[in-house]
C-alpha cells in the first residue's frame, strides 16, 4: 500500500502519510501520523512535526494537507495503533530541528523505528557529491 493516494476517511490511526511541499521543486515531503481523532466529516487529524509550528501538532486533515492529495507511506511497525498515537503525543514535546528532528524522523520514531530522514540523507549526499564534483573541476 506504499505511496498510494486514497480516501483519508479510510486510513487507520497510526498510518504514516506524506504531502508534497510546495516551493521545493516537488523534491520534499511533509510526513505525519494519522490520529485517532476525526472531524465532523470523518476526516482524521494528523500529528506532524514542522518548523512552522516549532514542533509537533495535531492538525485537521485540511491544515496538514494544504488541500493537496496525500500519499500513504504505510504502517511500518507491529505496534498497535494506540501505542503509535501515544508515542506521537509524547514525542510532540520535542522541538523541531531540521537536521536532528524533522517530520520524517518524528513519524518513524512514533512507530518505534530508528528516527532516520531519507530525504535529508539524500539531500546531504547530493550536496556533498556536488562539492566533490566542483572541487574536481578546479
């Protein structure tokens, strides 16, 4: 079920979802964990860690998605949904940090997984490779 777009009303609490960030050439994604709270129409709230909020917040679906289609990343652990949500709420006290505690690290940590940010690792690798290439051209 990885990277599919579906009706948010069908999402299981604890599922990791992502939405493309505008203004970054479509290269970056904002990750969140589907909450066990729903709005009047059945859409879930999403717990996500962001620089704009300074940390993790629980926002309604529209606020999280910005009106864009979200994609399912999945439910990557064997933890019960209730534990993932409890972890998300507990980890929300930790302040956002682009390098050490971004939205992708937060979402993985909620599932008890090592907090890694694949997109940050790729960006740093590309920057390093670019510097090596430029140095070799000199």
